[in-house]
């Protein structure tokens, strides 16, 4: 029993550390996946989707626990889903969405939209969507993104 608690504690510490690191660094600019980059990039991308699918509920609980400790508890229902780039279905990270349970249950992914406004000024939007393929974006109303988890590719 002690070993299971130690493993959970280590996993939660790693997730919180990654969350904290992500909160202190700027997002990377969006770019196309270079297939010439090798098999490593493909493994990372499919690995992200697998990690989010397999460990989404544990990641969700860790985020909620961390926010509760900082007196920023989220009201409503939460769920962790993959982030996909608009125009494709490539998983580039994970996001926690929040809102009424009926609406959150409809969310399958979060679409990442990036626009270059003027020169080096750019905007980035995260839109909860009802499909894992961001070819056509159909947003889910009443749901917001409460946490953003990025994986370097």
C-alpha cells in the first residue's frame, strides 16, 4: 500500500511540476509537422493522444487538486481532452475543459487556432469542439478551457 501511495505522489508531483513549468513559459509558435523530422515526432504525437486518452481522469484530478490548494477551485464539471490544430487531427497537447456536465460530456477535443495579427503579434484561441477532427470546427457552447497542458514536439 505504501508503494502505491509513493507512486501516486511521484506522478502528481511530476504533473504539477509540468503544469507549473507550462504556466511560466510562453507558447511555441504554431507550425506544420515535418515528417522529415523522423519517427520520433510521430511517436510523440501519437503518444500525446494515448496519454490523454489513458490518463485523462488522473490528470484532471491532479489539476483540480492543485487549483483547490491555491483557493481557485473550479465549480462545475471538468474533463481533460486532447488539443488538436485546426485543419487536422494531430494532438499537440491537452486541455482541461469546464462547464455544465451535459455540455462537457459533448466535448471531444479542443481546437487550437493561431492568427498572426501584426508583425510578431499573434493571437491563439482554444475552442472546445464536439469532434476530435478539427477539419470542421463545431464549438460546444457553455464550456470553457480552464487549463492548458503543452507537450514539446
